[in-house]
C-alpha cells in the first residue's frame, strides 16, 4: 500500500504516464484514474491546424479534467481508497500557456482559477522527465497518426513549461524521475525503488527550488 492517498503521474507527451500509472495502481490495488484524451474531438484537428483549433481543444480538455476530478471528489473516493491518476488539473494551464493567443489565455485563466480551488489536490506528483529524442521515439512507437507531426520544439516548450510551473508549486510534493536513465516499468529494481518512495520508506519533502 502507498503512503500517499492520491498519487498523480505527469510528464510530457509520450513520457509513459498511463503505463506507469496503470502499473502502480495494480501494485497498490489502488483506483486507476486515466485522462480521456481520446474523447476530445478537436485533438486531431488541432494537430492539423493548431492556430484554428487550439482554444476548443484546450477548453474541452479542461472541462473533461474538471468533470473527472469533481466526480471523484463528490463520491469521496479519495478518502475511501487510494487513487493513482495520469494527469493533474494544472496541465490544462500548462498546455494553454503554450498553445493559446494572449486574449485566449486571459479568458482561459479566468475559468481555470474558478475551477482549481474546488478540486482535490494530489498528495504527491511524480513527473516523468524524458529527453525530446526519447519522447519522439515513444510517440512514433505507439503509432497515433495525429501525433506523428509533433515537432521537437513543441515538446521542448511543453516540458520547460511543466518545470517552470512546478517552481511555483512551493506547497506540493513533486518527484522528478529521469526516464532516460531509469526504466520504472521494465526494470524491477528501478520500479522497487519507486515503490519504496511512494510507500513512505523514503521521505518526500515539500518542493523548494
């Protein structure tokens, strides 16, 4: 069992969030809570024409994440059983900051600030840091056609936005894992270390940058 009741796995596109979250939930017999990105009808359109479809794709994602987290909060499941998710609500703001125009960002931020305080907070955030080369290789390997046009610069910008945002989260427990050096899915020794980390055997402090 995990020491933390609500564990969120985060990372850039292709970092392996869903795979690791699934494995952790199975190990800890925890509820698995996955982002429904494939339900977003604007996502394929966004990759074909980012400027035209950026706002609806980000607005849909934010609304979907909000509904998912509110559902868990309403049922009080975070207190009845441990939960592992493959996203944090703040990723909405991170991607919007990279994809939207100045005016769109202002409106988006207003909506985000209304929603955020009503949602449950993860006890710990595990961020999967990967090189752009590795991200691109993973994206190619999983074969989603609409992702194949993603450029290295886009991934680099998103990853930098994550790290910059984490610097502002001074009241959160954030663990950065280097997936270029460690395989937390395929290497059982590496995975055992992560389990020790999340079981409380290794103390995780509040982030300070």
